[in-house]
C-alpha cells in the first residue's frame, strides 16, 4: 500500500497536481506510526489469543523502541517479560515487568496482571513472602474476573509451595 501511494503521489506531482502532496502524506504517516507505535498492539493481540510465537515475532519486528509512546513502551516491556518468563529467564522477566509497571498502562487490570506475573516469578524463585505481597497488590488493584482466577490459581500454587 505504501509503495502504491508513493507511485501515485509521484505521478500526481509530475503532472503538476497539488493533490500529490496529500497522497504523499499517507506513506509518511504510516512510517511515523510504525516508528511511534511499532507492532506492540498486534503483539498484545497475539498474546491475548495465546499466540506466543506471534508475540516473539512481532516484538522482534519492533524497531526503535526508544521512539515508542510511553504507554506502548510499557506494553512492550510487559510482553517482553512474558516472553522471558516463558523461556525461564526469570531475572530478565522481573526487570521487564517492573519497567512495565512503572509506565502508563491503559487499565488497572493490567497493573494487577503484572503483579500476578511478579508473584509467579517469586514463587518460582522460592520467595513466598514477596509472592504474597505481590498477590495482595494484585488483589488491591481493580481487576477483571479472569484476573481474579489468575490470582486464585497463584494463591493455590503459593500455598502448595509453602
């Protein structure tokens, strides 16, 4: 689509039409959007659908992460944390989740989910007190029923680990 818009704008500008400048703004805005938002939204949708390979692929396509909006950067960090956690890199996952939690998130539920992931890491590392603290923070954040189920499952894992 970008290539077609570039060709069309070139043809219009060569013919002397000012409308070529309008058409040229399309590819420029697409490029700016890619740099500003990356593929984070698509990666998050893949995460919600359980397509973890898609998450890895899409995160790998996100270039110039320093140009991402703060909110998109927070979600990029969250998704990077889920990938690291799945691969067993708990230290890296914790760092990603902590950075995600410091960023502006769209919902309080997302903050609760981050606390759940941090609790899961604490359980894996054998830190039941920290896990209990994270689960309490998750419970204190407004959250959805699915997150409530996640909290309950983690509380069961914590009880079994103690």
